[in-house]
C-alpha cells in the first residue's frame, strides 16, 4: 500500500510540475517593438576545436614533442590573458593562411552574445 501511495504521489507531483512549466512563458511581457537588441557583443575567447584539430592527433603518448608544443602555446595564451594583453592574430587564423613561422597548434575563436534590453522607461 505504501508503494502505491508513494507512486501515486510521485506521479501527481510530476504532472503538476510539467503543467507549471508549460505555463511559465505563456504571457508576453514586452512586444518586439519594446526590446532593443545589441548583437554580437564580444565577451571572451575560447579554444576552437575545429581549427585546432591537430591536437587530436597528439593523443599518442609517443608524440611528446607535439604535446609539448601544444602545452607551450596554451601556456603562452594563459600568460597573455592573465596579464591582460591581446592575443596575437596568428592564434585566430587557420595555419593554411599563415607562413610556417607564424603557425600555432592552438587556435582561438572570439565568443559573442546578444544583449536584450527594454526600451520602455522603467522596464525591467
């Protein structure tokens, strides 16, 4: 009997929570004309796995030199960022677009976001 009662109460709780979630964003607070959108605001950088694909070839434990190069690039980037300095452009461009002496193992990509604000005076 206790198991049935527990199962029934759990089922009712789940049903109530699903119903509550379904109504959460049903009411529009602002219309599209009352919202200002600022697009592509930069807020940081991240290692880009698509252009840093060579890293995945360095998983072999025998390739110590390649792993050391990758770690050296990462340490260099971390030191720049902790010092508040700008990242050199060769970390942003694919190696195919750079001469060999400027190529890096690690590639970064800027991260951007959109900021939505109310254009209504006193809006939230």
